[in-house]
């Protein structure tokens, strides 16, 4: 249903932010995760989130390509959907 998908995407974005914060060695993971969640409201679709996270990773000197970030987004969306379905 639409509400659960919205929740899953928001959760995916939080998980993605936590993952990226770890790669960048950030101390305040929760703050960065919130920034990533908010970046999803800039434009429809996932490109705004991808641009934000990939740009931040590259800016922090993390050796990564866009494909890796896209695959992580897909993986984490599956995780988020499972968590929502399980009531977590």
C-alpha cells in the first residue's frame, strides 16, 4: 500500500545515510541520516538522494562509484520493506 511504501523509502534513506556516514567516518550518524531523508523531498524519485549521498561520499574522499550507491539503495529498500512488513 502507498503509506507503507512511503515509510519504506524513508527508512531506506535513513539506512543509506547510516551506511554512508560509516564510510565517511562521521561521528553523528543520526544527523547525517536525517539530512539524507530530507534530501528525498527535493525532487520526485530517488535521484536527489543518490546525488546527495554519492556527492557527499566523493567529497569525503571515499573511493566509490555511483553504481555501488545505487545497488546499496536497492538492497536497503528491500530491507526496509521487510522491516515495515514485520512491524519493526
